[in-house]
C-alpha cells in the first residue's frame, strides 16, 4: 500500500515538474511550481544577501558623533560600498525570480463568482514576483542608483495597486526621494500613506523612522523628535533603540532642552553595549553640564578616569574637549582655554574635533574681546570643521570679517614699526637687522635639532614596522601605504593641514598698497624678483623702511586706509560700537581733514546717538552740517525722510529706465529721448544715469547723422569713463570712425553641431498632443559627424541590462536626416515611467560619457507624436513642446 502511495506521489511530482516549467499558461500546477522555485531558487537567496549586506553596513558604519548622526546608516557617505557586493547578489536573484518565474497570463476560464474573478484579474500569479521587484528596488537604493530604484517602486505601486505591497513600495519611494533631497516629491507620498485608513500596522514603525529622517534632513528638529519618539516605542531591537535615543539626545541638546537631552544620554550610557556611542553620550552630557561645580563633580571624576585609561588614548581629544566644556559652563574661562588647547593638540586623525576645539577657543577670545587671537583660532577652525555643524555659515562669515579686521590692524602695526625704524639712525637700524638675523640663526639651529629627533623617531618607527611593510606592499618608499600613512601623521603633527601649493609655509603672499590722499588710487605691485629674499642679509629687513618722502607718503596712505577700514569693520561687521568709536577718533586725531573726515564724523554722530550720549552726538551732527552742508549726510540730519526719499527716487528711476528700454527695443527713439531728458532733471545722480545717457546717445544717432552720433558717443565716454557700458560705446564709435576689424588669428568656421542651423529651418506646422497615460518612447538625436550611433545604441542596451533587466526594452536606430540619427528605446507604458528613465540616464551618466551637449539631444515622446515627428521632421517644435509639457518641475 505504501509503495502505491509513493508511486502516485512520484507520478504527481513528475506531472507537476513536466508541466510547470513554462510560464506562458496559467494552471494550478504551473503556479505551484513557479511559486516554490521562485522562492527557494531565487528570492530566498536574494533576500538573504540583502539582509547580510544591511547587517554588515550597520556593523561597519562610522558615525560622526560631532554632528547629529543619521537615522539610517545608509545615509553616511561611502557606506554603499560596504554592502555593494551583497546588493549585487540581491539584485541578480531578484531579477532571476522575475525573468524565470513570473506568470502574467490569466487562467483559460473566467470564473463567475466575484471572489474568484478578483483572483482571475490580478496582474501577477506568482506572489514572489512582486516581492522580487521590491528587492530589486531596495538593492538599487542601497547602492544609491536612485532613479533605477524609483522605477522599481513606481512599477510596484501602479501594477500591484490592489495588493498590500504597494504600501511597502510607497514607503521606499518616499525614502528614496528623501535621501536624494527631493523633499517636495516625498511630501505627497507621506500624505497619501497617512491619509489611508488601511495602512498596515507592520509599517507604522518604518513610516515614523522615514518621517523622522525626512524632517531631520531639513533641520526640522521638533518634528523629527516627534516621529522618532513614536518609532522608539515600536522598536524591539535594542541596538536600534539606543541609536534612536542617542539621536533624540542630540536633537534635544541642539534645541536647548537640556533636561530631555540628559535623560536620553543617561539611558544610552547605562545600557548600551556600543562603547563609542556610550562614550560620546558622556562627552555630550558634559557639554550640557551644570553651572554649579558640585553638580559636575561626579562627571568630571569619570572623565578624568577615562582619560587615564590607555584604551581611551584615541579619544583623548574628545575627553579634554568635554572637560573644557564643563569648565566653560562653570565660568572658568582660563581652564577651558587650556583644556580646549589640549584637545586640539591631542587630536591627530579627527580633524573635525580639532576644528571644534579651535572654534570654542575662538568664541572665548571673541567674547573678551581679543580679536587677533579669536581670528587665529576661528580661521583654523573653518578649515577643519564639517560644514554641517550648526551655525557654520555664521561662523564662516565671522571668520572672514575677523580676517579682514586683523589684516588691517596688522598693516597699521607693520607700517608704524617701519616708520619708527625710518626715524632711527642707520646704526640703530642695522643693529635691529643684525638681531633679527641672529634670531633666525638660533631658530634654525633649534629646528635642525628637532628634525634630527624626528628622523631618529622615524628610524625607530621604520624598524618597528619593517616586517609589516614587507607584508603590505614593500617596494619603493612612495608606493608603500604604511610609510605613507606614518609620514602623513608626522607631517600633520608638525604643520597641521596645509593646502598643496607653492610656498605652503607662508601665510601672506601678496600685498596691495593704495594712496588715499591722491585723486586716483595708486597700486604698488608686488614684484617678487625686485625684492631681497635672503633672510640672512640686512637688506631683507630694511627694504620696506620708508626712507624717502614719497615712500613715507605711501606708508601714511596705507595706514590711513587701513584705519578707516578697521573702524568700518568694527561698526558694520563685528558690531562692536565701542571699538568703532575708538577707531574713528584715532583716525581723526592722526589724519585731521582727510578724505574720510565727513564719513567719520557722521558715523560718530550715529554711534553716540545709539549708545545714548546725546551731547557728543549733537556735536558731530553740527560739525557735518557746518562743514559739509550739501552732503547727503547733512541732508539726512536735517530731513529724517531723506534716505527714504532717495530710495523712492531710485525705484522710480529704475522703473522709468525699464520702460524706456522697452521703447528703445521697439525703436520708439523720440519717446526714448523725451524720457532721458526727464530722467536727467528728475533723478540727477541716479545709479541709472549712465544707462539713460547711453540710450540717449544711441537714440540720437539713430535719428540724426553719423557725425552727430559720434559726437554724442564721445560726450558719453568723457562723462562716464568708469561706467560698465563704456566699452560698448567705444566699440560703436570705433565701428563708425574706422574700417570694421575682425578678430585676428581666428579662422571663421560655420557652427557645427546638433541642430546648429535651426534658425534657418522652416518646419511644417504640426500639433503635438500631450497624453501622459499613452505609450511612450525614450529618444535621442545623435549628430553623426562626432558620435558613433551604433556605439550609443550599444551603451543604451547595456544600461537596460544592468539597471532594468526586468523590462524587455527594444532599442531602435533609424536615420532622421542626412547628418542625424534617431535612437529610441521602446516601450514605456506612460509618460511618468519614460521620464524616470530619462532622468536615470542623466543620473547614471554612462551612456553619453565623453559627449558634449552639441552631440546629442534626448527627450521622451508618445507613440503617436513619434509618428508625426518622423513624418514632418518638426523637431524644434517638438523640443519646445517637450520643455513645456514634460519638464515643468
């Protein structure tokens, strides 16, 4: 009996296998066969590879804890390479399941019952097929092939809209747009999911995580915290819980909610097994420490104990930084400075931490204020810290302002010292130069001693690592990664991070001088070959000493301009009114009745008015009105609405100019001339005066003879020698007064390229119709003289195999004109799918590598419009239609 049963089962198995291989017919046996085989022979292995890749990425990811770490490790730059091999395998297995086991043919008989008709009408009868599409999309996403991922997820949403997997695809599509930074595209997808009553409960956690990531990437911290708190409650894996709690701690810290931040960091410290995360939780906890010294005692003891532990050597910079933050919060500014410096010196590989330490030092010195020291540390910080730190742009702008301030302060100090040397006797100057030479010699001896010690240390290191070197490449020194790494560390320890350039040891490489007493600016060129560069000669130190009247005049000019700039920077950029006031007073005392006297008096009037010293404010107001009654500053003092009126006049003149220019373009020259005359009387001194005058000159020339035209142009050139349009006026005059001269040394050639002569083409009238739901082609026009159409067709076919193996695209090449080929990829079911393919090619940038924009032009087109295009050749009309209808976003 048992033998009979086995025989029947074996026969049934043979029948199922024999009849189940084909996917062209839809029977129970075929569905059973392909469901089993698609899972065990393809999908299972692909899904396993995907999970292994994600696990490896999560384990090997390196987070930058000085910034808010990302919700998902895949957002860290470079992490896609960690899982790349696994994702390739997942992609291949998913594609195999789709290609070999998909059954889209319907059963032969249409059932009568509603329930069975739903089964009959479904687009796919092997359930692992739609799971495979999702797997393919996810593998593309992790590899950052975003447009290919969008194609897969969009396909699932549209094709399997009646199945729950559409929600998975929607969520992954929102992930993709979020990771790309296309937040406007992600937003409607979130609203769609949140507005659906049957959204699966199993995806609630992931939805909140993706929403948190969406808001975090836009710096919407409060909203990110709301969704992350919800996700934590739905998360079971502890390692993930601690990651989200740490992120919440960082968010609350940045929002200034120290109580919640303390709670989150404390939780991570107590229970998390990730040492690096727990360590950084302690560091961040120190940054929000209390101002009360007794409250911080236990935390300080713990941090000091960690600093003494050998296993924390690589974290010393962060420990010192945390201790510095505690001292800073306690008001011990000198202790904080010392600890921040220790942190910077201890930081070797972590340049962002070194930058953070320099940044805190700069902020401390700025508060004192000691602007020179603040500039030193902020300038270094901006070359090291990540651009993603909070308020980076503010600090960067501040560092630029401080640099400009210090440059001017240093210039004054340098010229003052040179002028003091000029007042000395020759013997005294020579003695100073000799002392400097002796100091150079002493420092060179010390430097040689240090270099000798460095060579000895390097020799010992080389001996210790010789065995390792032989195992990791050996060979020539410069090709050995171990010695390269050691050399780089030694260089950075000694010199810091330096840009690879000539004279990299020097801070300033050029100087520019101006004579502010002259009616015209005077530039003194910095000609290196005219200068003495030997630091062991007296001439090197004496060459800039102003020993003549003209040299002293230039030195005074430099000092005057630098002092005025310094006062202006204090007032406008640093916003230190006390320093600005002192600087303006110093300028007026040293250079009375200079060209900056009016501005200095006016700004002193405003500063004293702001700080409430009305008597002094009135004093400088009276000085301005007395000596400069017609100046705009004096008029603004007597008429409070003066600047508002000036602004209104400028707006009116701008509007009048725009109107006049339109008349000029329409050749209404008489009206142009009327408007220009009116502008001269109504808006004298307007920023648009030169523009009006040029329109007037050209309009006069177009309504009179050439002699009058030349005279008007000459008058314009003389009146506005520095106007941006003066070059155009000179070109017209040159053309009118001499034979036309073309550019020399250039052989004139006709423009060659795709549709270069389009302005000469007269196209047939054709009406293209926009239908987003119609069948579409992707198409590209190729200029044959510089592009191999067959090679391009091959590239497109390869891309389809690599990125879209689940679709059976046809690539067709045909002649569009004598010089142009048209290559099309067919068929896309609608315009949305075709445009995704269009953007995918732009993103991947493999198909058109090495070609210029003149060599090809790509677009998408419906099947009907394609037929019209090939019949009429109205390509220019279609390009305009394509831009208007398909590229709206």
